[in-house]
């Protein structure tokens, strides 16, 4: 039977996984953007060679918290994050 982890243990592991490295440059995996500059990069991506070490910056606890709270600029209108400026006509509208 697998070991059941306490929530605190799981949280600590996740924190270590996600608050150790941040992207220094935009990082693509395959043909898709995986991480933008300043995004947290999981440790296993670096240790397994999925992401190149020179593309990330090791951060300490304070830096990681600051990076996590950075406000990102508004994306351009019409991206997946925001609706287009002009709504498309509804079916049946003329």
C-alpha cells in the first residue's frame, strides 16, 4: 500500500519543486511556450534536462515570494486571456 503523505509534507515538497527556479528567458518545450520570463520552473524540469540550466535562475525563499507576487502587464486584447474588442454577432443576428 502506498504511503499517504500529510498535507504539510505534500505542501513542503510542492513549495520546493516550484519555488527554486524562475525562467530568465521565454522557454518553449516542443512547439509550445511553457514558461515566460519570471515564471516558476519546476525543479524536475531542470534536473531532468527538459529545461536548460542556463535558461533559469536559482532563487531563494524571499526572491521566490517576490516573483510570485509580481503583477504581470495586461495582455493585448483578443488573446485567450481577454475577450476581443468587438464581440462576434450571435447566431440569427443580421
